[in-house]
């Protein structure tokens, strides 16, 4: 019984190695031809760099603008 398991494990290892080597040797999918469609802008398919927003306190933003008028319960003016 243990000989059968040894043969099955060996066979599975051989199949996995064979598939790996075959995937390395086989050519991949062909690339799109360059002349498939005329491109006016050569940089049209280049992704734009997007800067990540700052995190933490430097990225905090105000939810409401502060009022310009002083509130009624302010301290009285100095003499």
C-alpha cells in the first residue's frame, strides 16, 4: 500500500515538473501588431502618474469654513 502512495506522489511530482518546463518552453500569446490602428498621440496609452494624498494630520482638511463675525459671547474689549 505504501508503494502505491510512493508511486502516486512520484507521478504527481513528475507531472508538475513537466507542466512547469512546458510552460517555460512554449511561446506566450502574440503581442498586438503595431500597425493595427493609427495612433495620433504616442503617449495616449501611457498611464498618468497620480500622487497619493497625504495621510495623518497633514492630510486633514476643514469640513466647514470658520465664521468671520466674532460670536456674541466673546470677551469684552480691553480698556
